[in-house]
C-alpha cells in the first residue's frame, strides 16, 4: 500500500470523482475503511453515532473532517431514511442493486472477463440491455444492474436476490468450465450471490483497500477492452455513461426470477438462506475439474460393454441393451444406483435370484450369462434395458463432454487390440479392458478416435 493520504484525499475531492460518488451513494448506508499496520479499521457511524451517509457535497466533505480512509463502500440497499433504528426495517428499503460478485487472482483476469461476459449475455437474453454496468473491484469484477430498472411491486431485496440467484444458476455450468481453468495463484476464483440486508460493495471510483487500483465502472461493450491499465490511479479510464439505465427494463427478468427463486425476505432463517445462496468456487467444481473432457465410470462401463457385445455378436441394438444392463449390474455391485432405484432386498431377490430360473431366460456371452426379458432385451429385476434407455443414460451423458460417434468408434478400435478370449471372459474384461481406462477414457478417445477419423 503505497498511496499517501494526501493523494487519496486529492483523488476523492476532484469534482469529476466527487460528483459521481455522491450520485451513486445517495440514500445508501456508507462504510469507510483504512488499514493501520495489520489492523483493518472499519467505520459505519459518525462520532455522534449516526450512520454514515452521502446525500450531498456537504455530507461528503464531512467524511474527510472526521476520518482518514482509503476505501469507500456503500450498501446495496437504498433507504427512505438513513436512521440507525431503521436500517433493518424492510419497509424503509425502497430499492436494492442486484450485484454479481466475481472475485479471484489478478493472474486470472481474462477468465474473470469471460465469466462476466457469460453473465452479461444471460442478462441480455432477459432484456437487460442498457441498465447493466461493471465495476472493477480491485481483484475482481462486480456486475451491477441499475436498481431503477425495476418497477414491480415486489420487495426490492427479493428482486435483487432472486435475479442474482437465477442468473448464476442458469449459467453455472458455463461458469464452472471457466473456473476450472483458473491459476488461483494467490486467491481462489469464485462467483457468488452476496445479496443480503447488510451487504456493502466498493463504491465506483473508490480505491481498493490495499491494491493501488481505482475501482472504475464501465459498460458491457467495453468488457473486452478493459485491462489493468484502466485502474491506474494516475491515469484511470472509465465509461462516462456507466450509470445510465432504462426504467422498467428489468421487470420481465424480475418477474421470472422471483417466482423461480422465491426471493430473500420470505426465507425463514439465515441458515436456510445461506445454504441456498449460490456460490461457484474451485471446490464446488472439483468434480468437473476431474471430469473435464472425460465421461463417468458408469458411462465408460456401459459404452465398453456395448462395444464388447457388438464385436462378439454384431447386433447394435442388442449391444446397447447389454451395455446398459452390465453397467447397472456392476453399479449395483458397489451399491451405487444411478439409474434404477431398487432397494438392496429387491436387488438380491430380483437380480441375483433370477440365476436359479430356467436357462432359456439367459443369453451367454463368453463365460457370462445375462438375463433376458420378454421382449428380448437384457433385463435387471423386472425391467428391460432398451436401446432408447442406453441412448438416454449413456449416449446423452457422453455427448455432454464429447462427440458420441467418435467415442463409439474409439471404443471399438480400443477393444480390437485385445484377443477374443479377453472379451469373452467377464473378469479379464473388467481387469484388463475396463479398469485401466475407467478414469481416463478421454485418452482412449484421443488416441483411437483420431485413428478412426483418419481411416
């Protein structure tokens, strides 16, 4: 932290900065922060115990008489009256700014910009075209939707919470794919909904609390142009029209989001509220990190078993039935039930006991017998596994990661490398074919899929 108080004060008192901070801060509860040594000092009240506020130039300049500070924060709430006894009164809040919080390492700036672009694009789909703006927070990006874009008769906290909740959930998969690319060198990259009744965010044009950056605002059309040169305290850049909005522009989104997310004020407890407030972090997407470009074990087993049957018998539809059947069978062996919700008792009575029934209800594949249903498909319990169910539970899941036809070709090519006695032996197939690739099947796709493409 190298900026001197004289430089900070001079920045804040420039007419250009002062006017815009007052415009943004009017009717918000203000907080100030400074750091002395390793201690963070946070002010929310004047010495007379009145809440900090900036309604005009006189009140703004009063801050500099009473406090020495570096960073200015403001509530997401806009109040009818900023009075210490009314700050938690829901009826005293007349507007709330929906804000999406993207936070991370400076090394991940480009990833944060892509995440912001995902959120902005989703907002645009729901009609937010003029009322969104972004603020560089110092180590991330805050995406604001102007509070006056909403004119519906819902509580503004419900609108703000629901919009952030709804949009994050709508874009969660796309955001997760970006988060897993992050370097996280000094700070985890995360996206979260921080909307609550006491929340404050950095005021546009404030300094970051320890980095020598100005938290500049800009419009979505400048997102790709933004870089850290914009936040240089000696020569910062921003969009002159950053605070523009269109009244009522967000009503369609608010109507949908409130009905979908049920709002904030109706939440019975803080615990329940926090549990359902979306947050996307590297920990949250660790499973996606492991599976990025991969397919799950259940799908690997189903795919390889189908390819096995096809090479031995030559019937594609029957192969699909067999592949799903064997995947379920092995899943059950580990008490994992991804598709069929049977009890353990049903498994032992319906799946295993059937082996004692007449031979004609089975088909033999090498040294393995699999039960057949009345329509000729393989079955577990009293349910047949059809080709259509294979497509739903194996093919469609694989297609979430990669092209299925190429994956199928890769599986066939991979199995051709094994002698027929391995394909016919249930245990050898599991140990030599499936087990070595169950967690890295993308390597098989890369190696053998390309072989097929070249052919």
